């Protein structure tokens, strides 16, 4: 998928959904719910466009477990659905995560070390709902990769620019102003210089657990080793 660029506009605007767009949302949420129900004891969160509602046909279905769980329990709950497993760390300062790919559009992500409140705010920034929210057809506000605040309405959503409205956006999302200013900086910088790559993005072999793979990475990488020591893991 092509990288989305930051969009700048000063007036808010309303987007009315077509029947096709409502159908995409319904189908993606039904698929997400089936997976979330398997993971129900781990408080799974649906995040991103499927939580907000502003989906397209090619929108990903992203599910996140908000605390550290032994990986074998997650894999047991997803038995028969796991297509690919990998460990991801965006930068040396970010959360170390396990990622299970269900198919081309669906992933389950979970922390391999204890996440900080700031790291969990990242998901609220994009918009998150739990199983109950999916079942009751709730949609929540969140910011997309173009730095546009999406506020759901009965007919679709309202779009508002984030830049210059950071305190307002933070209040709407229930997050700190710090996370808003940080994401604005990261996304505008990425837009200017291009994506610089992910620090760690390694596939986990079928015969190895996530924790064993993380130990191998930590043994060779001091940044990962320090994170694991500070916040638990392996």
C-alpha cells in the first residue's frame, strides 16, 4: 500500500459514507469480532480505521493485546489461524511487539515487554474499541496517518486537521498533549524525508517461541537487551 501523506486544510469537513463503505465496515468488524472472541480473556482492542469507521476496501484489521501475555496462550487461542509470526520494534526507543499475521489484512499484536502508559496511548491516538464496542457497533474518534482527526457521525465522519489543534485533539481522544505533539512531529518528519525503516522486523520460525526469539535478539543487540532488563521479558 502506498504511504499516505499528511494532509493540510483549515476547515473541518463532513464525509458521508456510501452503502458500499458501510458494507466494508460491517464485514471487517464481523471478521475482527470472530478473532477477538477467541482472545476475549486478554482484553483485545480493535484499533485504527476499523475502530473509527473510515475504512476502505483495503483497510487492515488490527487487533492489539494491551498487556504482556505468554505468547503460547495467544497462539493457542488463535490455533489454526496463524499464518506468520514476527517480532517488531519500530525504533530502539519503542515497544517490542510480537505480531501474528492471520492473513494479508489481519494482524494480532501483543507486547513482549511491559508497555508504558505512553505506549498504550499510541493506540488510543488511532482509536480503539473493545469487544463490547464492536458488538454494539460503536465507533470512536482517532487520528489517521494523514494527521486528520476522524470524528464519527451517524452519516459518516467529520474530518479536522490536527496541526494547530493539539490540545483540542488530546481532549477528544483522552490522551496527553505530549503524545499528540510527538505523533505530529514523527508523521510530518516522515512526510518530509520518507520512512526510514523499522529497527527490528524479524520472522519467528515455526519451531521457536516468541520469547526464545526475543532472547536471541537481545543477546546480540544491546538496545533490545536493555529494554528487556528494564521492563521484563524472556
